[in-house]
């Protein structure tokens, strides 16, 4: 996310030039990012966002028609943030175990990222205009292409196979992460057998071995 953009309330009262409009949109999106992390998906509202951004609700709707449009724009930025973190980790030589560990750790480093991803197909994309959906899909495709290209060298796979791998791992980490929504067990005084059973269903224990199986299967052509 951008950290240099001014707050929306610090912008001129009316954004007249394209540069001012772009800066105001980014400022609103930066406020939305902080607000989303605090409120979560269900409580996120346009009225509260306008209040926090210091703009009239009508002004907010000039930039984003629905709350889902805000969250879609936020996802485009969050995906690029993840791409940067992931690709930095790919700079050195990685074996498959290190690769899947990097994928898992960077995917889970920002809880907001997976929270938005989990609502993309079911809610967010159903509540934006066709124009915004097309625009976001093209931006996401460009980001993913950069990820595929970076991953291909580390995986020692052709680009199309690297793309297949990344897509499969993305679905796996998203599904596995749903398993961590139960109560935190670290501080509970549980019998060892119960703790071991619960741990076997953690996202980490599900993701890491199955991610390795996916890579091995794609390499072998199965």
C-alpha cells in the first residue's frame, strides 16, 4: 500500500485535475486499508469510510460506487504487496520445501490479504460494475504474470507449469487457512493427544506436505 499519499481530508476541497483525483482516490484507499484491518469484512461500511477519510459520502461515491468496489481496489494492491514480498524471497536458490514455506509464510503474513481473497468470487465481484470488474481483472492478470515469471526460475519449470503451480498453491493455502478459524489452543491446558490431533488440522500441517505433492505431480505431468 502507498504510504506517501496525503489523507483525503488534506487534499484540496475539490479535486479538479486528474492528478488531484488520482491522489484523492489513493488517499481514500489508504484510509480504507487501515479501516478494513480494524473492522473486518462484515462491519466495513461506506458511511464510516467517508467519515474516517474526511469526505462527504457523496464525494466518496464519485470514486467508488460500492463498498465492494473499494475492497476490489484494495485487493489489487494487496496482491501486488504479496507479489513483492514473495518475489524478494525468490531471489536466492530455493528447493521445493523452501519454496512452499515461502509461499505459505508470505501468504499468511497479512491477514487482510486472505480475508479479501476469500470473498472475491462469492461476494465482491458480484457487486461491482462490469467496467470495474474488467479493469481489475486486467490489473490482477498483469500482477500474476509477473509472479509466474519469477516463480518459473525458482521452480525450474516452464512458465505455463509455474502458472499452474501457483494457481494450485493459491487455492490450497486459501482452503487450508479456513482450518485456523477455531479457538486458539496455544494457551489452553489440553492433553497431549488432543493437542496433537488439533495441530494435525492446522493450515500449516495441511498446506506444506500437500503443496510439495502438487509440485511433484506437476513436474511428473500427473
